[in-house]
C-alpha cells in the first residue's frame, strides 16, 4: 500500500477494506487515491470528481466502518479533488461528510494468528492456463498435502507481474479455509530482512525466531531480496531448516531460478530438492480470459473487441494488463463514454506493443549487429570465443532480450547457447550501457538500424 507510506497505522485498515470490496475494485478506485489522517478526519485526495463521487456513494461507509472497527473512532471523510478538473472544485467545508452513524462498535472477530494474507487473491480468481498450469497444480498440491516432502519447498519463479504473489496468497487463504486454526504467515523477502535487522537492534532475535518456527506454512515472496544479504540469509537458512525438519510447509517465490540466486550452497541445494515451478508468459487466450474476469469483477460495460485489443498489445505482464484495463475504464467512466478501440489506442499508446516492435526478430538483430561490428552471421552461433566475436554476440543477445518478445531459453536457442549465457550477456552489456554514454549512443544507433531494417 504505497499510498499509505506516511501512515503505517492505517495499513491494516485499508487491507481490511481491500478484503471487503475485493482487490480489483480496490485497485480501480482506492489505489490511485492519496490518504492523510489527522484527528478524526480522513482526507482522500483524488485525481477528479468522478472518483470522489464513486467512492462516496459506494465505499465511504465501508471505509468509516473499518476505521471504527480498528481504531474505535468515528471519522469524517474529506475529499480533496485535484484542481485540473474543469468542474467547480468542491470546497472542503461543505465537503466534510459526517460518517454514517453507527450505534455501537461491532464485535471484532480477531484472527488468531496474523497471517498477513490478502483474502482477495484466491485460487478461484486465478485463471489457470498452460503458462501457469504447473505452478498452479503444485500450489494446489501443497494445500492438500501440507509439508509433504515431495512438495517441500515449493519454489515459484517468473518475471514480474505473472502471478507469483497471487498464488502464494491463494495457498495461504485456502489453507486457512480448510483449517481456520492453521498458522500461516505471508511475508516478502524485503520484510524478512528488515524485521530481522530490527530484531537484532532490539535484541529480540529469540522471539523473532520463535515466531517463524511455530508456523505450519511459511509463504515467503521475492526471496531474491534475502539472497546475498549474509546475516539475513543465514537466519533464513536456519528458519528454513527448522521448518523443513519438522515437516512444515515452505513456499517461496523468486524472480529467477534458485540456481541463479546468489545463495549459500547448502540453502540452494535444499531449495532444489523440492518443486520448482516457472510461471511463463500468458498466451493471448489467457490474457483475454483474465481481462474478461476483471471486467466481470468491476462490472463495467466494455466490449470483447476492446479487451482483445488490449490483450494483444500487452503481452508480458499481467499487472500491466489489468492496470491498462482499469485506466481505460476510469477514463471512460469519467468522460461518460463507452470504451472503444480508438480510445484505448490513444490512451494506452505509451504501453501497448506496436506492430513494428513485434516484427523485430533475432535474424535482423544479427544482421545489423554483424554489419556494425564486422562479424559473419555464422559467428553468432559458433563456439568461437575471441573477444572480437564474443562481444558483438553478447550485444546481439542483449538486444534480443530488449527488442523481442522471446523468453531467455528461446533466445539461447537462437544463439546455440543456454539461457544462463543469455542472462550473463544481457547483464554485462546492460552494465556497460549504464556506465559508458558513448557505448550507449552506439547501441541506440544499432537499435534504430534494426528497427529500420524491420520496417522494410
Ligand atoms: P508477481 O508476484 O509475479 O509479480 P502478481 O501475483 O502480483 O505477480 O500478479 C500481478 C497481477 O496480475 C495481480 O493483480 C494478479 O491478481 C494478476 N494475475 C496474475 N496472474 C493471474 C491469473 N492467472 N489470473 C488472474 N489474475 C492474475
Ligand atoms: Mg509479487
């Protein structure tokens, strides 16, 4: 909840609100808002009037109820609408809307163990498809056979925005549904590191340890944040072992394979002993199915043709895919128009993949790079390691990762190499681009040449 950074106290309240209204609705209406809270006044800053009206009519009573439940306070809500709106700005005085009176605080059902789960992410609203089927099935198996050696640990990896976090929460939510007393904890690698550091400072590492070791299921997201941070990694290793030895379930996610993580060898081999599942990029059909599901959950009138258009233009990241849908819906709602392909095209121009981008293939990259650096086409796939050949080859691999839609293993195949060689090539060239402006300019020229070749 990055719009609540200044108010950590409010995070659980808004988490609750998100759980009640659902993630999609929250993303659509409340995520773009800014909140500030003073005394008993919550100020909601919004991009335009349309937003304010919707929140007031549909969600304000849920917000005030959540505050009452968590803080025991009856709050007033003030709307602060951005000035760019042509409609008369709402003056704050008349805009203080008294919260709906609630006679007595409702009984609070306390969760016996703070799992930090977001109940909006479930198996039911995760679209299963060939690109995620293995990870999905493995996640389900974990729930049914908690702690079973065969599925322990489960490591899910993918590039960003493809559903890792969703699956981790879905596992936790399902476990709690089956057994409400289970001790499940969801945590990101970043949180683990910062809580560990905090525990060290407060000399409370013993209770830090106890907390983890009493779990039935530990869900840790984005473990790449732990890798390489020596002390936290050691602590994580002990936690991991303690849970593993007592047959408790561990589920981890990462933005790369365990082999690619810079981990201690013992930890790395433990991770490799369980199930490792990659979530791949979704196909067009899957992307359309996801958009249809989102349409249903926000209940907005938008045609299949427009959904297909968005799905074709956003191929690599589901977060961006749904973000684009929300952007379009918000825009059309605000202007009172029906979404069309033309509006989508204009509004999402900065993010949609254009046809020229799509047509770039590895062959034209090789051609242009070969010409520029004076090496032959066959040298790209040969085993020759002379620097004068290896360097342009690495540049071509880097460009393939930047300019094509191919996965790392697919690019590897185009160069007769495995994907780790591509990762290495990408990283060294990227580093040089960042460090050397002359080289960056040269690469830019090469990219322009490649695009020009592809337009022919
Ligand atoms: P990651 O953790 O891999 O970066 P997330 O789990 O945060 O990705 O997913 C990004 C967004 O896409 C989330 O809103 C999630 O609900 C949605 N999403 C991802 N995969 C699916 C899917 N298969 N079905 C429905 N929604 C999905
Ligand atoms: Mg994530």
